DNA sequence: CAATTGACTCGTACGGTGTACGATTGAATG
DNA sequence: CATTCAATCGTACACCGTACGAGTCAATTG
């Protein structure tokens, strides 16, 4: 009730069907379209971050008036939803290798997912507060199928799926957040000076300093997969 | 560079020290104070969510003028940072039981953390984009110590810490996001109708429907702890 | 052909936001 | 009393998302 959280598409009269026949500039550009808007939104998010996405700026990049966007989009929230789900499209594992290798498939999908979130850091911070789009659901389905093939019983499926899901989401969110907060060196240095006194174990293990994020991610994932497939 | 990401406190001239001697209302209220501001911000966040926190509304609740806040706070971002870290304070495990039970300590802390995030759902969605405050670092330290006691070598510590951390963060973020998006029933129903065709495995395991979140969380955590303590 | 429709674009305007700036208050200090 | 300084607050401004309605053109219809 607090959040508007519009899961399905709204019931605006606009843009029921049809595309591209009227209203192009004298130059001859393809005019506006939902695809172009979303693609540009992703560009802008990549370049400027979540708070850098303003409707006016988006319209500028598209060479259009601000209000023209609202024929296609409804509101700004919807732009976020669409950008998020667009970015999470999954092409599936490469066909090389044996077809039955469920573990390879799962790892590939999760690492692909993580790579996307690291390439588009805004997506990690946006995911928590948006409903799941088709592409995200598709990834869940893909993972469920693979685990089913791996012999995980339906009764244990929820634990398995959510454990993996949570792990990847958490890993990426953490990683993205650290990459950002380390950007300002001054604060980092200041943090270090306090570290030795108040957080001795953290400092000893150099937890925040030279974590091998990729390796750590893989190892933790292995632990999880071992435990889950063992039943 | 995209985000301002002010890790440490700023260098505003205001509020270096001192508190409470001047400027109270004729009534005799304790006037303004950083503690009161942050506490009220948490109240407001609990009641209205992230986008419900406006400086004017916060000032109203405090019976103060809007700009009075800015003597204490710097900007709105800082209010978020402070509210977040305040909420994550940890009192430590209950002293009952044997002192050496590392696993109980770790589980207690993680479940406490998760409970907090579920009680304050905004905190889960805010955590991804903010730097770690003192209380969050404290939790990392507590966990490191417990794992060290458990016999985890320093070399393996990063994997252990981050795996657990990621798991809890992901689990809570996911949980909070689902609680919100299921609030609008209409969209949920619509999603179900599509589910059977496009996502058969999801539907068969009733993944999104009757997940036992608490039980699932515990089981996944056990898998992880088993694997990690085994080395 | 002219008239109508409807997809699409966009300028203007409005209410709401965070906050810069300077005026104001009142206790503490000389 | 005069000065200082912590603290409060009203006004004003730039910027935001977007409601509203007018404008443009291709396709359709008579």
C-alpha cells in the first residue's frame, strides 16, 4: 500500500498496438518508440546512475519533447521497470559441451546475471524495489529446470532456488556498493585508520581491502551447489 | 563519481560539539537534536516508505521549521545514512548458553539482522546504495570473530564472511521485495495466469506462492554453514 | 476531392521538492 | 551593556514529474 508497485502494465489508452507511421522529423529519424526510449534510458542510467535519469534529459537525448515520452510510457516508474527487465534478458548457455551438464548451466546463468549487474550497477540497487519482469522470471524458470534435472526434489526446490538467488543478489549488491563507496578515497583512508582499533579481525583478514571478488563468488557458489545437490 | 557517496561525515561547520542549551520553544520541549531527527526519520520511513520521507514532512513531525533540520544534518542523503546505520545497531547474542558456541552466535546475529530488515523494509532497499556505517562494520567484525573461533583460517575468511553476508542480504532483499509486490493482488493474479504456460517449473513447485520464507532461510543458512565450517 | 479520424508530438503551466541565503532569537561571555 | 555564537526559521529559487490541451500529419471515409 505504501508503494504503488504496478506489477502488470497499466490500463492507459495509449500505445495499445501499432507503431511508426506518423510524426517523424523533417530529417527522417525513426521518431520515438518504446524500444528506443528504453534503450536510451539504459544508456543514461549507465552513464549517470539512478538519480541521473530525468525525463527532460532522456527526452533531450532522444531529440524529442519531454511530454512526447508520456504517450509511450505512462510515468517514470515504468521507465525504470522496463530498463531493468530489458537488461536482464538471457540468451541461454552456449551449446558447446554436453547437454546434460546442469551445474555448468546454472553457474553460467548466475555468472552472466552477476556480470550484468556489475556492468549496470543501477540494476542491483533497483531490483529490490521492483516487481519481477518476464526476463527475471525466465531466469528463475531456467534455474528451476536445471536443478530439477540435477535431481533436486520439488519439495527441496524452494530452498535451492532461493539460496542461489539470494546468494547472487547479495554478492552483486555488496560488490557494487563497495565499488562505489571506495570511489571516494578520502573516506576510505579515514575508515582504515579507525579499522585497526575497532575492527581488528576485519583488518587482520584484510576483508575490505583486497577481496578477490570473482574468486570468492565462485568458491561460495561451489559450497552452495555442493550442499544443495547432495540433498 | 556518478554518486556523491559521502562515506565519512562532511566538513560542515555546524554541529561540531555541544547540544541543548538554547532555542527551545516556550512550551519546553527538548528542541531539536540529531538523535530526535534520526529517530523521527525512522518512524516516518516505517510508516511511509522511502519515497514518503520528505524534509517538510519530517520537520512537521518534529514541530520545527524545515530549514532548522539543516543545521543538524547537511542534506537529505545524510538522513538516509543515519537512519540506516541507527537501525542496524546490534546488542550481541544473549549470554545464555555456552560461551563458545560460535554457530549459535552467527545464526543469532544473522537472524537478528534479517528480522530488522523485515521490520524496516526500506532498509533492505536502501542498503545497496549506501556506504557501510559503524554498526554494519561492527556486525562484520562480530561475524569474523565467531568464524575465527570456529576454526576458519584467515585465508578462507573472505569466502566465508562474504558468502554468509551475501546470503542474508539477498534473502532479505528478495523477501521484502516480494512482500511489497504481492500487495497488489490484481497483478499477482494476472501473473499467475501466465505462469502455467511460460513458467511450468515455477508453477509446479509453487515457487512464488507459498514459499516458507523463514524455514527456507534457515535451511539455506545451514547448508552454507556446514560447507564453510567443513573447510 | 474534402472531411474526419486517430496516432503521435510538444509547449505551457502547476504543484511539490531539496536547499541557499540571510534575518532572527536568546543564552553565555566579556 | 556589547559581543559572540549556537540554533531556528521564512522566503525564494531552481528543478522535478507530469496534467492539459493544442498542434501535426497519414490513413480512412464520404
